[in-house]
């Protein structure tokens, strides 16, 4: 049974034009005027865009003594409700656990996904087993990204020597390292100091992670990646210090990508000074929300191209879970939600304000990350042969965000009360209509794992350059006699 999306304007990362889209067997089979299909989806007045790809989620993640509350079912349902058709989650081996063993656990959780997904593999410890298994993760399991936490000392954090070894291994395998860039040693010191001084509330979480810890770690990771000869992707870039390091590196020809979150673009540090403990704790995440100058820097980075993708880092904890940290901010589970709201919020505050063009919106929500992850144009494109992961976007549809009507399993929403204009009329996941004019028609288990091949074009180009410029002995004809 074919489907045709009729009467809309196709908006991609580089083009806007009127055409119909014909879908068969989950893929786009034709694009053009006056197409016919068995089922018609009316896109009059709408934009037909590649579905969003969220490269940073933590669904059912074991963390800080609990599990994040959205699993692959509710998380991907929230994603689809907001126009996102693919998520990339993190497989996190516990210390000493093998990578393939951890991957099996994440495979088991993800069988309930409503939309397509993939995994980044985290490097949380280092030895020969990890080194060896990285090859199977890339070549057999189809994972070409490895995440490194420079924070969370004592649990997920890796040190510089481990990071350098892992980055070199990534270079050999044609994989891309990711970093959570915060100086975990300094954060641990500052946290202990703040607690000792009686700073125990959620606002102290922000005091313990100033922009300097992020700027320092970002720059360190960039330099280590450069020495290892590998591109680098910096997750949740939240401040000017980190953005500056990325901008500088890119200007110097280094292959570095930065990923701001929709939360950091639209919410600021004032949230932590709210009188209501729950309100502040619900917004505790790492890095914390920043001030308006940092927000302006992130928006400018999206405009200038020095920052590449907008993600959510969706890691949702209920109010009860957040309350583990009453009396000690370091025990508040770190993380916020956003999967359902990323596209409407970015459209409203980006396209709606003139900070982004529609094409830039598509680039930073879908196409850029599809290229970085080496899944373009199967994902992130409106092209014949691409998966029919599409959002039919109604720029006139409005709502006020509220937890009462969200898909996420938690009891609040950090964007509560925000008015958004621009929402999906339809969301299609490999041709299946999962959102139909406000009605959720998701199908548990419909989502499939997307394998990602190594050696993306940027990896290949950088390897060529590094090989060409590698240190070589100078060939000399006459060698003087030893002076000894
Ligand atoms: O606070 C956050 N970001 N929680 C999720 C884990 C991480 O650091 O990405
Ligand atoms: Zn992180
Ligand atoms: Zn994260
Ligand atoms: Zn299905």
C-alpha cells in the first residue's frame, strides 16, 4: 500500500520547493508534482521535512542510584509526537563490564522502540579487553561512535591517558569519539567545598560546574583528539568557553563538532534560584543551564556553523527521584527531558524569531548529524531511496507545553508554560504514520536498529592528512662520523 504526501512544500537542509512525496515499503520512491497513492496525507500549508534525529538520549539509563524514567517505548513515543524519528542512545558498560555484554543489555531494552534508533558505545574504563572489543563494536555491531565522560569522577569518568588510548583506537577503526567535556576532578573538589560551606541546595549544582570546567575540558579533548588524529564530537556544549574552543579548533582546520541542547538554548540559570526546591532540582543537569550571554553564543554558533546539531540529552527523572538529593545537591539525579519539545521549541525560538532559516533548522535537527554519523542520505534527507522518516510540519499549529498532555512518563516538564507555534501534523517512521493530526498511532517495536558504517568522509580525509603530515626521518646522504 503506497502513501502520498500532497500539497506541501519540501524543506531540506539546502532547498525549499513544492512537490508531493510518494512512499512505498517504508522508503521514498518518488518526488514530484501530482503524484498518486493509495492513501493521501494532506500537507496543504505545511512543510515536509526529514524527521528529527536526536543524537543524545538516555532511555532507561542506570545512573546515580536509579534508572531514568523514560524507556525506549515512552521515549520514542515522545520523540515521534514532537517530529523526531530517530534517537541515538548510549550503551554504558559498568566498570569492568565488556562492551559487547553492555550492548546486549541495551539491545534488550530497545526492542520496544517506536522509531528507529542507534547506540553510541561508552568507554567507561580501559584495558586490553576494551581495546579489542572496540573492533567488534565497529565492524560487527555497526556502531561508529564512542563516548567518553570527562566528568562523574568515581563512576563514568575516564582520565587523559585512557582517553588518548581510546581516541587513537577510534582513529584506527574509523570511528568518532564523543566527549562529555567537564573537568571531573575540579567538579568533585568544588562540590565537596560547597557542601562543607552549607551550600546543599540545587543552585549549588550550578556553582559546582562553572563554564571554566567545561571550557578547559573541551579544549583538552580537542587537543588530545588532534594528537590522536581523529575528529571529535563535543556533546551538550552549553557555554561560550566551550564554544570558543570548538570555534577556534574549526578555524584551525580541526574536525570538531559541537552539540548545543534545546534546554541550554532556551532556559537559563535563573531556574536554579527558584524558591521551590522541586522546580530547581527538576532542572539539575550537567552542564547546568547558563546565563543569557552563553545562550546568545550558542545561537550564534548555530547561525555561523561553528555548532552543528541540536540535541536533548533526554534523561528524565521523576520528582520523587530528584528528591534523593534533598539536603545534598550531589545526589540529585542529573538529567532533564526534552524529546517531545526539541523541534517545536527550536522552531519557535529559532525560525519564529529569525535566528534560523527553515533550511538551517533542518540541518541542525537532522541532516548534519546524519552526515556526522554516516547514515546520510538514508536518514536526514528527503530523497528517492531515503527512509520515509518524515515530519509534515504545520507552522500555524500552536500549543502551550504542559506535563499533563506530554508523552514522557515523568510528572513535570522543564518547558512547562512555554507557548510554541509550529508542530507536526503528521510524523512518519519508515512510512508508518505515527502521529496523525494530533492523534498518536505509534506501534511498539516498530523501531529498528540502524547500523552505521565506519570511515565517514571526514574520518577518511583526516586520516589521509595525518598520514601525509606524519613525522618522518629526514633522508641524508652524508652522515658525519660520531663525535664520541
Ligand atoms: O545531566 C545529564 N546530562 N545527565 C545525563 C548524563 C550525561 O551527562 O549526559
Ligand atoms: Zn553528559
Ligand atoms: Zn547525556
Ligand atoms: Zn511496523
